[in-house]
């Protein structure tokens, strides 16, 4: 098959590609150079803003104990904070990132939302590009993503495991560590938008958990238990509602996995224990999620271990 012809790079004195008849340097070159400069500044803002957010999170330690217990499901005590990076992969940073983006403070706002207000009041110092990103990050929450493509030297494509949206992630270092089919549980933060693109580039904000390719199905099944539990009281609840209120359950799945070799039985038990703890059965989960339970999974008279106590 013949290789596609390469697009000729426009010279400064060539006619502009827009068809205006003007020279490129007097027409779209100026616009495109300005856009590339803005793109670079937004990328730099992505790198400089997150440390400021983490520093702000560390300034409110009185909120940590409650958040710590929720995120780690009481597996660790707050006094173990300084040791977390040795027992959990970047555990302290993962907690602080979740604390900033997801945990609601006493006034009902996340720290990111509070910092937006503070930036408007001039009490949280950010430059104009950091300010733009801070506003966009108000709705970012912890989510699970599956790697669908690795783009050598460019990053990767991630798909939301709880939806169908794909994200172009410009994170070269993370792309080197991941493989197609593996899972990332983290925060995707939008930043710069390339020329001629309709959506921004995304970056992994802060630390993220990295799971092997045997985990996607069970992670979704585990998350569905919590969605079903919420729908008992509020049938209209969506994935977005779950992550708005209980995104820490994703980390509960992460920390229950063995750190050595993958063990499918651990995930099976995790889901089974979750059903019991939430007083659910396979049948009730299917009903609450609006699905028909496959015949081979229908409960029998001997299926007592699935019934809540």
C-alpha cells in the first residue's frame, strides 16, 4: 500500500491555507503562534498549580482524620500518614489528591471549590493561566479508566470504565509504565487544547493507582454494588452522583488487592463481601440497576451465602 503524501509545511511567504489570498505570515501564522504560546503556558500552569493545591491541602490538617478514615476505610490510622508511601504506592499523595478534589469540607465545598473562591478574593495566589485551570478542575473527581491505546512519545488514550468517554492523556511518563488493558484510578485534569482540536489534552493530576489487566470487570462490579445501594433510597442516582458522594469506594477496591501476584479469588471475595455488607443479593443488584439476572446466576435454595444477614 502506498504511503500517504506528507503535507507540505507552509512557508512564511506562502499563501495562507485559509484561502484569503494573504501571505501566511500576515494571516493565520500570527493566530497559530499565539495559540501555541497559550497552549505552552497552560501546560506550565498544569505543572505549577497542583503543588499549590497540595500545599493548601496540607494547611488544613484538622480535616484529615475524617477524610483519612473514609479514604482508607480504617485500614490505616492517621498517625501512619508519613509511612503510607512505603506501604501503598504513593499512598500519601493519593490521599492528598483525593482530599483536595473529592472530600467536602465543613462548608460543603471541596478544597478546589474553596480555592476558586479564594482566588477570586485574591487570598489564593495564582496566575491567569492557573486560574483558568482551577475553574475547570472544580468538577474533577476520582474515577477508574482503562488504557485503550498507548501512543509512543505522545501519551495514551483512556476510557472511563463507568462510561464510554475516551480521553487523550498527554502524560508521557505514565504511558511508559502502563499497558493496554490496565487500569488507572485517578484524577484526569484538563489543560491545554491543541490547534484544530475540539477537546483539551488531559493529564493525570497527582498520584494515581495502577491496576493490572485482570481488574476492570471486578472493579466495575464492585462499584455497581455501591450504585445499587444508593438507588434503594434514590432510584434516579447516576454514576456521577456516586462519585460525587462516595468516590473513595474505588480506593477501597484498590487497597484490598494483593500487592504481589494477582489473585482472582481476592476480587471474587471482595465483591461477595461487599454484597453482604451492603445487604444486597445478585438479584437485588440486577433489579436496582435495571438488568435481568442471567439464568445461570439466579439464586437457588442453597445460595445462602449471598443473602444479607
